[in-house]
C-alpha cells in the first residue's frame, strides 16, 4: 500500500465513524468536543 492508497483507505474508514451518546446511571449524555488520531506504522509487516 502506498501513501495515496493509505490516504484513501483512511478517509473511507473515518467517514463511517459515528459517536453514540454515553449512558451513565440511566442518564444519556452527548459529548460534542471529541477528537481522534490515527497512527500508521510504515514499517514492514512481518505477519505475526
């Protein structure tokens, strides 16, 4: 996978991410200031 393929894969993957409300003690809370990070290891995959 080259960098362009990795970028496409990442953007397709993150388009499907949804955040569900959190329920604590029967009360539902919506968290609106979430952020995320995705790290990629560009090293050789050894299969283990």
